[in-house]
C-alpha cells in the first residue's frame, strides 16, 4: 500500500456528496428563513397595530393567528433538519424566552413592591449577575467540548496530543 493510499481516510464513498448536499440545502433554508423573517417583521407589526385599533375577541386574535402561520412556515422550512439525528445541546435556562421570563419576573416583583426605577435597575443588575455566574459554571465544560471538537477536526486523538 502506498503512502497516498494510506492517507485516504476510510469514509463511505458518497459521504462528500451527502455533505455538499447538506450544505446546499442548509443555505437554501437559511435564504428561505431570512425571506420569511423579512416579510414577517413588518407584517406582524402592521397586524398588531390593526389589532390595537380594531378590537378583536380575544385580544390580539389576528396577531396570534399570523404567528401560527409563521410557525407553520418555520416548521415547514425546518432549518436544522440536517442535524436532527444529533443530540440537542441547548440549555433550556439560556433560551431567549427563559431569559426574558426571568428578567420580566424581576421587574414585576420590584414594581409590586413599589420600587423606583433605580431599584428596578438594581434588581435587574443582580438577576443578570446571577445568570452570568451560573453561566460561568459551564464555561470549563464548554471550553473542553470546543477543544475536543477542534482536535477532532484536526484528526487528533487524545493519545496523539500527549
């Protein structure tokens, strides 16, 4: 066996084409998703304004219906389907909704106590500091995972690094 043959990785013959297909499909889905967002932003703002001017029952019915259509379109695009087989790494504590809910809870609690703008700001600062310190706990784990991924991309095994 020549050095050239030994250097060729033992991968399935169509792996490169499957990868290129995934890249092309992902880019197309990004385009569709961005087009959808480009249209949805002004459309939902206009519908929300209409809902404010012309009362609906329940409140905001047209807006929420537009969101349902938007979700249906997002689900149809399914932007990350090419990695659906992989384990999700999302920490549910750090989604946009979780952070907004946490900060909103701090504001509501402070306002109920009769707090001033300064006390609301202080309470928000403390809540953000707590979130950041909690996130710091996972920093070492994230750094280790990134290092392993970088090593894998370079083709290094843990034994080769030492």
